[in-house]
């Protein structure tokens, strides 16, 4: 079983994920763009029991703008860590936080909100897959 380790920006909060992610891709929604301060956010979705906090659990802050996303960050440095998605029953560990993970994206979600076009041949969903409460509509690259 593979294990990947990550830390916040200052290193005070450490965590690991084990096994394989449920999905990997890119999110283009306004919320993820705003939180990540970038035009797109690379995500890796995991079962919650795959994530283990290894250091600094008392330094983890939580912010939730909506009931869909509980964003976690280090209260010491402000570095982003991961996001719990209770409705999906998954946790999103930002791909950039897992330097040893072979990131193999398979989809773009919320492409209907994009500010940066990416022509990579991957499916582009207007919002989310049907099984995750979205329309499942694929839009043009």
C-alpha cells in the first residue's frame, strides 16, 4: 500500500494519505479558485480513513463557507491542507500537498466556471458528475 506525506507551508502540520485516491482532477469553481488563489485547483479525492494527521493536529483551523466544503488550514502559517466534503463522504487533499503522488488527473469539474481554458483531452464537466449531485453534462474543450 502506498503512503504519501505532506505538510503545511511552515511544516508544523503533517499528514499522510495511504492507498489510492478515489479520483484525481482539476476543479474550476469560483470557490476553489478563490481559496487556492489560482485559476484552477488540482485535487485528489480520498476516503476519509485514508488521511492521518501526523503532527500539529491542534494547529488545524477549519473554515466552511458552505455545507459542502470544510476547508482545513494551518493556524500558524495559514498554509492550506485539505478539504472535507461531507456530502460526498470524501476528503480532497490538494495535489500540490503530496509531492510523491503520481498525479494522474482524469476529469475537469466545474468547467462551466473556468477562467483558464485547458486543452488536454480530458473530459470537461459543466459542474459535477451525476453521482456527485451534478448534471454530468460534458462541455467543449
